[in-house]
């Protein structure tokens, strides 16, 4: 499979030095940033998952096509598919995201979340580049 050129790429980053977790989503066709959020001090898995959920919301609210999201986080994909996280952190954003995925399941289930293969395609366009 060739490097995807359509859909939404998401990624998150966590800085232990700055105690900062952030995520963003990029429109693969245009390269435009369609959302960004600073979560404060969370974990990278929480950021990756919330980025996917934000992309789902964006697709539903804007009737974005194709209904495909790419993330390099297998954890985020698993949490999305289960509509539930395995995080022990008490986090209202996580609870709201899980509820959103369950309540809108009929619409959410029409959206595909695929794994971005960093080895074959390089870093996702949503990567923060601070490794």
C-alpha cells in the first residue's frame, strides 16, 4: 500500500520536561491543520486517543470525506474500537470521549481508523517532530 493522501492524520506528543501533552489533526489532501489541543500534563496514549476522537467529531460535524483517520498508535486504535480506554487516570475528557463514541456509535462505526505505518511511510504528517 502506498502512503495515504486522503483522510485525517492524527498524532500526539508528550513532553516530560514541560509536562505538556498536545495533539493535532492534519487533512492529508491539503496538509492543513484542522485541529490542535494542549491537554496539559497527560500521557501520550490519552493524547493519541483524544486526537482520534476529535477527528471523528470533525468528520461527523463537517461531513468530511473520506471517513478515514490514520494514527500510528495501536493503543488509540484499540481504545477507539472498544469505545473504552484502559487508562487509570481520572480524566473528564476521556469519560466524555468514551460516552460520545458510544452514544453516536451508529455514525462513529461508519468511520475507519487505520494504522499509519511509520516504517513504510515515514512519520505521520501530524507528527510534532520533537523526538
